[in-house]
C-alpha cells in the first residue's frame, strides 16, 4: 500500500468533465476552498484570496482547458492545462484536489484525463512544477511514466512526454465529454446515480 494513501473519504457520486468559460465561478469557489498547506502546494507560495481570484480571471479559453471532478455536484478537484500561444508543442499542467477528497484517486484520474486532452491538441510535453515537499504530486507524476524530473531553484520540475493523437485518444475525449454531459444533467435533475 502506498505511503500516500490516506483513509478514503466517503464519495457518493463522482463525475469528471471539462469546464466551460461560464463555469469559471465554480473553479474560483473550488480554489478558494483550498487553504493552508494545500494552497501553498498548489501555488508554490502562501497566497491570499485576491491572488486566487486574479488567477482564475486570467484563464483564457480556448488557450486553457480545465477538467473538473465533481463530487455530489460540487467541484472538488481540477486539472488546469495552459497551452503556449502560438503552439510550441508544450503545455503547463496544474492539479488541485480539496483536502478532504485527497487519497481517493481523483488527482491521478484528473492527470490522466488532462494528458489525453493535451495529446489531442498536439502537445508533445506537459510541464509541471511543484515544491520539493509536495510528495503527493510527485507520486502522481511518477505513475505517468515517460517523465524527466529535475530539482533546483526551490522547486521540482517535471516534463511528461506525450505521443501524438490517435483514434483511441480522440475516442477517450469524446466519450468522456458525452458521459460528462449526462452526469451534469443527472446532477441538475437530482436523480440518484450509482457511485463511480
């Protein structure tokens, strides 16, 4: 059993889907709920709420793609992909999972989905930076393989190699979008659904 595995929170309904520009407030609310050490780990510094709001306001669709994990209809985790403009074959990736929902595989699934989205948009590498003490993020990165990690300047930097798009990766994104739309409708209509 991994040393990073903690007692799993009780999760009733979990769904993953891309966020739209209109759902920017959901991302802001999610990031504002992230506090203490978790906020330091996400932004690599202690930042206040105004910094978080400014960060969210700078996310520009379509040059950024945000995938969210909704638990019982509330955004509890997010993967932000930022693409260079013009495209340079590189994107930046950041993950956030609220404290009470860590240790349940949400971060790993967000990372997996984000890499599929990056692949389908022609990225050749995904860049991540985290503090050296952020072992949870480093553990998730290690699971992805094809990774070069270096340490210096007070941070750990990783480059994940990404292969080109394929029929399978395109199908994974399209299928994920369809399931995400259905899950969103189920959440809004209040129908119960079996746990994922």
